[in-house]
């Protein structure tokens, strides 16, 4: 699997890894790295400007590190399917990631 997925509809998803420096963050010394912790979804606003939003994948590590944060369930990694839909709080872009594609909501 690539770390970047072209979802179509001018949407590009990049996976983000969680792997802090344990020397600087000893409080997480017992929390394992997560290769695909979150993702940034670059897209265009309704006006055509570049924008980006983020999703954090539901995982034991994410729940421990960021309790209470909104998280997305990964129904499938390949092709990527997330639940629920993704709403950009900056520009209002709204859609679903299903079968590795962006589906406009
Ligand atoms: Zn946006």
C-alpha cells in the first residue's frame, strides 16, 4: 500500500505515522508506534482553492493519546473505506472515503 492515495474528485489522502521520540516523551514509552495513525486529506474548496483536513483513525493508541477526539473507523485498509463521512471544518467539503475513492456526500 502506498502512503498516498489519489481518491479522485481532487482529493488526495496521505497517511500519517505516530512515532514520538521516546527520549523526549517518556510518558508514552509504553505506547507502541502506529504506522497509520491518521491522515491528511488535501482537496479543493468549492471556490477551487487548496484546502486540507485531517482524520484520526480509531485505535487503542489514539484513544489513549487523544481521548475524546473524533475518530474514524477503518472498515477496510485496502481499498480504504472509512466510517463515518468526512466533513472539512474549514471549507465545508463533505464526502465519504469508500473503496479508495472520494464519494461526494
Ligand atoms: Zn476544506
